[in-house]
C-alpha cells in the first residue's frame, strides 16, 4: 500500500471502532518497505603503508568506496585489537594509534581524526551487555584507519572499533557477528580488517609481488569455501590441512573474515576484489557482500 492509498483508507476509518483503527495503522506500518542493508566488507589490509601509498590495492578500496551510499557510521573489527573480553570504543574523539615500527616518519605523522559515536556504542553495549563492554582508552589502530583513510579521506564518518576476544574460539566470533548483523539496516557499514593469509615469519622480501605455493593454495581454498558458503568449515579452519596452518599461524587476522561472512543473508551475493598474494605469505584478497 502506497502513501496515497493509506491516507484514503485511513479517511474511511472515521466511523470504525478505535481498536480497529489502531490495527489498520499497525498493519500499514508492518508492511512498509524495510531499509536496505548496507554492504559488509572484509578488507585485506596488508602493510600500513597503504595509508599513504598509491597502488593497486588502494585503488581497489577506492572503487568499492565509490559504490557505498548513506553510510552513517562505521563499525570496524580489526586484527590489531585483541582483548580479554569484547569491547567497543565509546569515546567522542578516538585517537589515531600508530601500532607499528620501522616505517618512515611520514606514516607516523598521519592522523585520522574521525569522530566516535558514544550514543551508538552505548546502545550496542546495552543490547549485548553480556558480551560487549565499553572502552574509553583504545582509539583507531592501523588495521582500521589505514583503510578508512582511503575509504573516507575527509574523516567525516563516525567510527567505532570492536575488539577480538582472544579467549574465544572462532565459532563464538561467528555467532556474535550474526547477532550484530541487524546494524547493517541502520546505515552502519561493518568492516572486518585482516588478511586471509598472514604469516609474517615467512615473508619473502626478494619477491614482493608473488606468493609461496602454500599461500596461493590456502587463498584458493578459502575463496572456494567462501563461494560455497561453507562457513562451518571456515570456523574450523585448523582442520583444513598444512597450507592453511601455515597461512593462519595465529587467528587474529583471520577472525575478522568470519565476522563478515556471518552477516551474509541467504540471498546475498558476494564478490572478491584485490585478489592477490604478495610478499610470499600475505593475501590481500578482500570480500564484499551485498554490494550493488
């Protein structure tokens, strides 16, 4: 029923009992078109230098950013914030955290002054108070701001970060993400930032544009499972063989992917972008779900 038909129908309710009038209004409200869910993104963030460099991966992020509309806030799950328990940032002005070493001063000089959203953080915390607590000390780490600097260069979109509880197994993170997926229909862009394949101990500095055979194998396996919606196998990735064990020696860069996959609706397609394995043991492969 469109607005004009509703008004006409409502005018006919003048002599109808009040209870029936209220039911008619409720029926109309229930049948209103629900807001369209924003996409959800997994970003292979790679080196923090992507915040200041021009390369194929930065260009890939920008192309995705240009297809986003009506983003009211960002909720980022970054590989670089691990905690005992799950926390969400609740400050007005989150600081820019330079959580790395050995890079040029130009990178340390970068500030990403996006505002926070304490009201939204408190609302999320109150709904999930058994699982999520408010944090006032963290800020935005490089897994978050190095990406958002390319997505929203004016830093004019409020940003919250959600931490990874290092005491919980992958299945827990997947289920928590499912319960948060309703935020997509409120104009909140949810981003998981990590890397499907991430083994810093195996970096190959001599061939920065190539991947080891095992890294390419793992990346291909992950993409196949993602395409097939084999989420149970992905939450049990430790059982997927030697290549996967080398690709994911520790879970923090892989878990943000599970947050994103958990939010895929039954009828939503996905696409891969920035699909490349570099430095021997890093996959930049990224995933967009529900992107029109």
